C-alpha cells in the first residue's frame, strides 16, 4: 500500500546494496482489528445492540479486540520507523481503549457518575476531544491517497453527529451516525483487502490521488 511503500523506500535506500530484510505491514493488523470495534459501534448506533438491557455488550469488542490489538500494531509500526502509521493507529487505539473504559465506568459506577446529566457531560467531553484530534489527523494526512482521507472524513462525521446528538438530546441522529460508521468501516475494509492482496502478490487496487501533493 502507499503508506507502507513510502515509509519503506527510505529504509531501502539507506540499506545500499544489502538485501532488505522483510518488515511486514502492521497496518494490516491495525485495520483487521479495527473493524470489529467499528462494526459493533455502528450496530449500536442503529439500535441492533440494545444497550438498555445489555449496556456492557460492546466492551469486549472495542476494548480488547480493537483497543489492545491496534496498540500491538502501533508498537509494531513504531519499531519499523513508520511514524505516520504508528501515530494514526495509536490514536485509534487510544480511542477504542478509553472508550471501553468509559463504557465500563458508566455501566458499573466506577467513576462515580450515576446521573444521566453527568453521564451526558462526560460523553460530550469525550466525543469533542476525539473529534478535534481526528479532524487534525484528517488535515495532517491529506498527502495520503484519497481513500484514506475519505475514511477519516466519515470518522469525523460520525463523531460530530454523536456529539450533536448527545448535546442536543436528539437521538434521531444516532442512526445517521451508524450509517457513517458503516461507510468508514467499508472504506477501511477496502484498504485492508488491497493490502492483503498486495501482500499475497496481487495488484494494487485503486486508491485515488492525494488531495495535497
């Protein structure tokens, strides 16, 4: 994929005539483990997962599968010198792990948040903080192929919709947030299929030109 090849080209050039050692692609692990958390979140938004009776039902997917294993991919990318990949994966790992802890705290009373107004305030703050960070990441990565940018734009849209829904008490926005979540999951799944295909010797799939060159 473009991100991996750009990062590895510098390492290959520095190696001179020596044969480059295989380094792998941590982005594949990051994307593969991102999807269960993303799909679970989308299903929650559209009402498939009834959090009224199963409030902690999404915690294992978002905190363990996605949070922990995206952290593994982040460390892997960092060890290979893939700074941008590590930054993006690490930010998502931080979101999913902290989201799992937020859900745990709100459903168990660990954080002392027992009233609905208090919970809404905590959720608004959490969503706004990550919305700002993901918008910054979107702008910072405009040199990537446009498929990556589109994925991040739909992430931004999801967080904005969820933030507005909680702030305004408009639950009708959550299903729309579920749709935007399904969209960015589909985009990242497309990137994953491309990466696995190339890793197995296939041709690169179209990713589009970067918005900024």
